């Protein structure tokens, strides 16, 4: 067989691609064959790509793959001697990271992150050691070390590798101290017992509404394989307890889930500073931040969050799998067997079938809505605002050019996505947005299903996966519609129990109802709060003779009040209000900063209603007398600041 020769035109393009980095030898070694062929096709054409790729793979499969790669560079590139030698040196320098001949024997993604960067021989050896261990654990038992597709040992080994790689990122002691203090201050603001209490009530409310809606949305009122699902649920919880990783939330095998948080406290190997005192300060702040994270995040929030997420995931998966099997016309023992097969596949981090992947994605979406981590318009806005504040720069003291990120987003908006989603989920269930989205899914799902049916109404085996997708889309639409109707109905009944004098909204958009002489914040029933607020607004503002347009207008005003509490908006509102109502702007800014940094348990312990503020939040439960006293306290503080400022100027 004649040797393949690349035509001159393509040979020149090939040389140029090697020179400008379009073709990177190291990266090509980590690609799958098909991906590598696509890359080469963009340079040498589809017809030549297969031959060039074959030549590369032949070299790659040699026992001494490194020698093969060098040979490939020499034989194919046509590079000048200096450029060729530089590329060969880069290949030689890879030996500590990419020693195994079989690329499946190491975690290529992690190794790839280190290629082209400055790492020491010791760091390379450590990466290789951790990569070998992670690979060995992941490949044990064919990569199926557990029902979730990745064993607990593999998860811990992958996390250890990822954490070490992250620790190599160059940083400074100053940056690390700021990061540690920001984490501690964030945790301090979240340390109030009121925060997890509100989260718990919200997730209980969401779980109940979602569970009812998903059963009404499809044919299945109960799952057909309860024993299996109960067993898997217990295994998922055990997995989380042993690894800090939730297998129901992962999207791929490289996910490290909650474990990624722990990497923030790995001692950075790349930390730069010669001052031993600064290093000791950094170590102290890291210890404090890590301890606060364990108490406030891990114990008070993550455990409850994970439990609710897993409960919703397995319930949604069970019902959806049963609906899918029933749509296939199965009953009795056949139905149970099919549901068990669907659940067993979908519970894996990477399901093996299209239907399994769709069922898993659907269950994750429903669990995300229960725990308020779903992606929404408002959460995207809030996270964008937080990132912008984090990158807000100030000039370094004594330097005209050097600047540093302030990290204001983490300080002022310690939690942004979940509060924004809580507001959006409530508004969606209280306005036409929900029914419109629901109708869209219902009609789209029905249309897709109708197009897949044969003339006799049956669906071929080849179209079963597409039919399942269409059914899931229609069920999701009905699910949303039922949720909206349920929330609106509950709000209507609830609002009928109160007079207009029993409802109020504060300047930040928080709604309150008066029960037994106390004003209770509707944050404890966040899902129905917008609809309830809209109905109470109509009751307070609309007279019997007003027209429908007035009703719609006032309802919209009441339902949208929560937008003022959107992370970033309420903080900015509070800041502007403090400036507008205070004669001394500097004093107002100082007071605002002090309030932000002492929020949470500190401000609660310094108040005159300690237990109320600790367990119900700053404004969670208040009497009329409390409200008046708060107004008096605020006025007194402003007067004291104004007096102190006047005395300072006089002196």
C-alpha cells in the first residue's frame, strides 16, 4: 500500500496551523478520534483528515507514545528547526503528566488544565499520582462502582485531584485574606437561625405543591416501583454523607458538586509573599472562614437543601418513569419491570439511553424548582449584578496604576440566586407568565406526539424516545398550569380570611399579614406571597364600582412588590434611602456599611428583641408597638449622627 502524501496546498495550511497553534499536539493527544478528525478536517480537508489522523494515532499507540509524537512532529510538520525543537521540548516536558500510554488510564481533562502552564517537577509528580488514583477508582468495575455510575472512592479521588489543581493557581496572601474575610462575613450574615427556618418553610411549601401538581399532571398517581426508589433514595443519602457529593444533582462524571466548596479552603501552593506575618494572618482567617462555613453552610443549609433536593428528585423520577411506561401500554408486572429499568438507568450520573437522560433532566428540573436553584430571568439578573459588584475595582493605596477587586458582591449579596428564584417562582405562579408558558408546553408536546404517531395511532420503536420527550413536555405544561391554579386558589381562600387593614407592604416590598396582634412576614409562605399580595392590594385599593382594568392594575402592583426585594435592588434601595434621609452623607454611608457587616446574629443580639430577631428575622414578626419603636430608634440614630457631625465640624 502506497504511503500517504499530503498535497502541497494542504501541507502549507498544515504547517501554518502548527505554527499559530490551531493544531496543538498536546491537546490532540487528549481528543477522541472523531473530534481529532473534525479538527484536522478544518485544516487539510475532510478527505485528507482521516489519513493524517490515522498517522497520528499510529504514532500515539506505540509503546513509547512520546517518541511517536516527536516522530510525528518531525515527519509531518515541515517546521523550521527552532520551532520544531520548541515543540519537541514541549512534548518532552509532558512526560511527568502524561506518562501512561493508554489515555483512558488517566483523567485527561485534569491533565489538560495543566498543560502549557508553569509547574514544577514535584507538582507534576503530585498531579500524576492523584490522576492515577482517580483513574484507577473511576475505571474499577468498568466505571460502575455504584448504582450512580461512579463509586464513592472515585468521587473522593476526583475531588482530591481537582482541589490540588485549583491550589496551584497563582495568588497572593492579600487576595486570600480578602477572600477568607469575605467568606466569613457572608456566613455571619447567614448565621441567623431565621434564615434556615425561612428556607425550611419555603421548601416544605414547594415540595407539597410540586408533589400534588406532578400527580395531577399525568396518569400516574403513584409510582410503580416504590421498593426500588426507596432503596436508591437511601443510597443517595448515604453517598452524600460519605462524600459531601449529591449524585442526583451532578450533570457529568467530572462534577464535584458540593466538594468544590471545600477547594476554597485548600492551602494555595501558588501563594506569593515573603512576609511571614501576612502568612500567619492568612492562616488564621482561613481557619475562621472554614469553621464558619462548616457550621453555617454545611450544617445549617446544605444538609436540609440536599435532603429536599433528593426527595423531590426521586419522587419526580418515579412518577415520570411510571407515566412513560404507562404511555407504552404496559400494566401489572410488565409496568413495574419497565419502571425499574427506566429508574435504574436515569439515576446514573450519565444514563445509557435517551429516555433515561430525559427522565433524569426532568427530575433534576423539578428538584431544582423545589429548592429554588432553577435558572430564571431574575436569578440571571441577580448573579450578573453580583459579579459586577465583585469586579468593581479600587486603586491600591500608594499606587496610581495598580487596582484590586473589591469583592463587594459577596459582601452585599452573600446569596443571590436562591432569593431571586424564590421571587420569580412566586411571580410566575401569580401572573399570566405561568399559564402562557404552561400552554406553550402543552400544545408543543401534543403537536410533537401527534407527528410521531402512525396512521393506526401506534408509535414505532424507533420513535419511542421522541414520544417520551413529547409526553414529558406536555406533562410539564400541565404541571405548571396546575401549580399556578393551585397557588391562585389557595391565595384566594387565604386572602378572603383577612380584612384590608390586616395587610401591609413595607418600603422594601415585603408583605405582611396581621395575626393575633402581630405582623408576620409573608416570606414564610413565599410561593403564594405574590398572588396573596395582589389580591390584598385589590381589596385595599379597589372599590365595588371600579372597572376590571383597575382590578388588573392593582393586582399587578401587589403581585410585583417582591421585585423590590430582588438581591441588589433592595440593597441599593436601602443605601439610597439612607443617603436621602440623612443630613450627613458620610455618616449615612458609614452606618449603612456597619449595618451590612453586622447583619445577622450580631445585630439581633444587639437589639431589644433578641429572640424575635434571631428566629424570625429583623422584620419577621412585629407588633404595632415594635414598628413604632423601630421608627423612633431610627429617628434617634439619625439625630445622633447629625449632632456628632455638627460637633465635629465645630471643633
